[in-house]
C-alpha cells in the first residue's frame, strides 16, 4: 500500500505528573493527582472524587498506567508504532482529560485543567509537528473560555477542539455554546464530538440504567453521537454556522444511514415550524460533517453505499483497550469490499478536508 494514511482518532495517556509539569495557572491544594484505589487501579483525584468513577452510576474504565503502549506517553515510541502501521499523520485525542471539560464542577478549575492538558499535548506533538496533531480539551463549563482556549491552541498548531455530546444534560444545540462554534468557524477549525463515560457528574447515555462498564461503554458512544448529531443538525447549529465543520468519532459509521433517514423523515413529515432546519439532515451532513469508521466494521460497506465515501475517516483508537493494534491499517486496506478509490478518501482525502492540514 503506497497511499498516505491519516489516523483521525488516536489517544494519549495523560502522565501522572501532568499538572506538576504543565499547569501554568495556580491550583493550590486543588492540584489533581493520581492514586491507586483499593483494587490497585490508577485513579485521578479531582475535587475529592476519583476519576474514572470506580463503581456504581457513571462507572468508568480501569486504568493501568503500566500496561499502556509506551507510545501513549512517549511520542518517539508512538512514531515507531506509526511507522510499523504505515500511518503518516496521527490526530491525537484526550483520554482521562476528556472528562475535564464536562466532569469537573468548578468552572475555574475546569479551565485550568483543560489548559494544562493542552500544554502537555502541545509538548508531546512538538516531537514531530508535521506528523502529530493535537486536539484541544475545551471546558464546556465556560464556553467563552473554551472559545479562547480553542483559538490559543489552534494558533500553536492544534487541529481542532474536542466537545462532549452534552454538558450535564444541556445539549449542544443551546446558544450558550455559540462562542465555541463562532470561534471555530472564524479560525477555520473543526469541533470534534467524542463521547466518554466515567463520571457521575455529567453521565453518558446508559449510565442511569446500567452500573457495569461493559454495558455503559456499548451504549454511550453510538447513542451519545446520535444525540449530538441531532442537536447540531436538528437544533440549528449548522444552520446558524454554515461554515462550521464537525467530526463524530469512535462509534463507527454503521448507524449513520438509519439515523439520517430517521431525522429526514421527521423533517419531511412534521410542520416546518417545528424545526429551524432549512434542509434535510442528509444535506447538512454532506455539507459540514464527517464520521470515523471502525476499520473492520461490517456495516461500513452499507454506509458507503448510502451516504458515499466522501465523509468517512479512518481511526485506529490507538491504544485503548478495544483498539486492534497492530495491523489496524491493514484491517481496512486489505478489505475487498471497499474500492481503492474509497480507501484513498477514507485514509487521506477526507481527514485532510476535515482538519485542513497538508503533508509533505
């Protein structure tokens, strides 16, 4: 395979000394830190709570810093893994820090926590700025500060900002978030929707019903992405901000034909004064949205047949527990049901269109 491969969604592991090394605003005795829980798993302590939540409602994953791939903490080792996989460029998302922007109660602390993570990822990506591209943590607790942080991070080379699908039940369609969308549109950077769970403060879909991580993880990613897509399209965000680009990550692409069809049916059948949409969800999606796929997902062929290959991105999920490293790239590259032209779009042309970066 000779085509350029862009990994649109991989992750880091936030170092345990991140706040000591990268916080540039005072935290005093609120300094987040890592401890081991009574079962021997690593947990962040923030505002006196354990992150991820160890059990019960909002239960999160079990962290073991000693078993992460070293490349999640060491960019030089990550570049070696990228070479092995045949990945030229990696777009790097948060892990535990994803919860900073929606799981911390104190807005000032949330702003400092997100900024601290962003300082870390800027340093991490400095090992190879042309190949490692960071995504900024944004504090939904303070949308104006989130907009300012997005501007700062993109000016330093990051490629977009990460948003939770909601903040404590407040959907992304609410105008309170408009400063973020306005900033993203003005600086030509995308907002990137990535679900997570692991805190009881802003629970993901499934948390109210299930107290097992296995159940919640299955539910939260696709259902939260579907709700976020409904918020942004049906709630009029893409109508208000027609140049805003949006990516939806880590839930596969198989659900997309069904979900767009369902929203389209409601747009056609309901009185037009019931929504501020001016065109169908499918039209909005093709104008402004992208979605990542799982390299081996069986429904990928169906999704391409229905929506085309122009809005789908390759993502490795490097290296969370459900990632398929090594050979993630070949899982898609060797598929016979996807054409070479479609693979070129998914691996390279589409992420370039979303993130607006070029490679040499």
